[in-house]
C-alpha cells in the first residue's frame, strides 16, 4: 500500500509506541495527526506533540500537532474535524492513548479506576465514533487499537481487575465494530509479546524492566503491515511477534532494547 498522502490520526502520539508508528508512516509520506495532551515538556516524560510533529516532518511526512484529551467529547470532535479539514479526510485511526495502574481491588481508588476507563475504553469508543464518518469515505480505511487479545480467564483479571476491564474494553470495540463495519472499515487489535521500552514500562519497572524489553519499532513495523492489508483483514487480535512471523520476519534480535537480554513477556500473553 502507498501511504503517501494518507492521513493518520494517532492518539498518545507524543512518545512511545504511538510516536514510533507516527514516524514509520511519516517515512512513507503520510500526514500524521499527533493527538496527545503533552503540549509543554513534562518533568518526568520525554516528548511533546510539537517535537513529534517536527520529527514527522523531518521523516518525510506532514505533522499536525493537536492537544487532545480523549476524555473530552468536544475536544475530540474538534480535533478530528480539524484533521479532516487540513488534509482532506482521515484514512487511519490508531487508538494508542492509555492509562495504566496495576493494583488489586482494594488498592485501586475510584479516581484512578475512572481515569483508566475514561481513557482506555471510552476514549477508544469516542475517537472511533468521531472518525468513522471520515473513514467511511476513505480508500482502505483502518482502525488499530493497542489492546490485548480477549480472553475470559481468571488469571488475566485477578491481579488487576480494573486495568484488565479497561483494556479489554478497547478490545471489545474491535470485536463489535469489526462486525458492524465489515468490508467497510478494518478494525484490528495489536499487542506486544514482550514488554516494550516506553515511559510507562520505565515507571513500572525502571532500568531492569527496560533492559528486558523490546523497542517500540516492533509494534510500528507490525502496524505498518496491518495497514498494508485490505479492508477485509478485520476483527483480528494480533500479537506483534506472531503476526510479523506470519509476514515472513525471522530475525527479532534487532528489536531488543539491550541485545542478548532475556525478554519479559507482556501482560495478557
């Protein structure tokens, strides 16, 4: 698929996996809406929407930085409309924005519970809903949710019920919308087999966890391959390594954040 001139709306694109996907598609000439909250430098987290948009331009694409809080209906609809007006439509949506807290029931306060559900499940539903009218007018439109394969097993819920519910909510959007828009819009989920070296992983496990992770590029390469598929490729719950192997990739060592390290499996796989 030729991505030159295609318009991609990516939530949480100022850093991590979202940024990696942005730069991968930018290298192919895509227009990238860098939709995230970080407009000013963060004390603990690298990257702003403006810095990422500049890198998108340098990579060969066109970046449009927009301050977007996926919990805010008006903010989301305004950003989506701005994106479509600027570039003439929307071809791909990546629901990457997410909130995480791996606490058990008693240690999960309701404010954090609400945040995870508002960002993960509701934010994904809202951004999809706002983009669908434009996607229906696009050639080979795709929606990709960064969420895990659905599995109703106790082991995935027991350690962190609230987080699992919020992430599975994103996956349920794939399950339902893939059927609702069959052969019109492709809806797929992508999840890493190992932990990915992102700011979230660094906060969870520090250098030790980062050293046993893969780089975000494995996810952006997988996303690129997904978007290259026809619209009939839909309703799939894909794991990055497994999917790339099915696409003919055999060497994964270059994705290791620290070559030769023992990789940590991610949650839900």
